[in-house]
């Protein structure tokens, strides 16, 4: 199976969620199932069925996170010497050449992407256009509204 890139922060966030699921959520759900069993007939016990559904979701999420972490190639961009070149994990400031609007994105793994906080997936059209380019380069991004030109203003390792 191939490895998928992930930032150090993304991997740590998944580890914390996994720890919470195993040490807090799982025992809480087991206790809820035990409490519901004490109420008698399980066929008509809504609390029991709800707790079992929560358990199923929790166990599925644990498996999903463990799978992601086992297939992750964690990349610490801070440990790489800055060269001005865009690659996975770097934070890039780009300027729209027509509107002079400046935006800043960090290029992250698919699971970590959140445009609202400035994190875009490495497989997004903007990231694919930026990767491999350097500060000062002009890139053309194909968007649903047409082609947009951006100039790479700054590449940071933060």
C-alpha cells in the first residue's frame, strides 16, 4: 500500500483523537451499554440500541484513524532547509495578478485540508499548480470560472 503525505500537526491531531476515542469515548460507551442492559428487555430498549450504534461508530473511527496513521508519511517541513521552492507542507503566499488580492495557503494532506483556515489539499488544482514552482514564478490555475494567474510571493517553512 502506498504512503500518503501528512504534516506533523495533522498526525498529532489524529493521535489525540485516537487517544480520546480509546481512553474516554470507548469506556463511556461500554458503561452506557452495561447500564442499558440492566433495564431489561433489549429488543425494545432504545438506550441499548443507541449505545450499540455509538459503539459501532467509535470502533469504525478507531480503525479508520489507525489505518491512516499506519499509511502516513509524516513530513516535518520545519526540518527542511528553505529554498524558496513550493512542496508539501510549505506555506505559500500568492497574489492574483489581475486583482492584486493576496492569499496564503499551507499545502497539506487530503484529510487535513480546510480552506477556511488556509489549508489546501496537495491534490487540489491550486496546490498542483504551485508544487515545484519557486518564489517569483507566475502560475496559471484552471478554475471552474476560467484560468487565474497567481504570482508566488513567498514560500515559508512554518
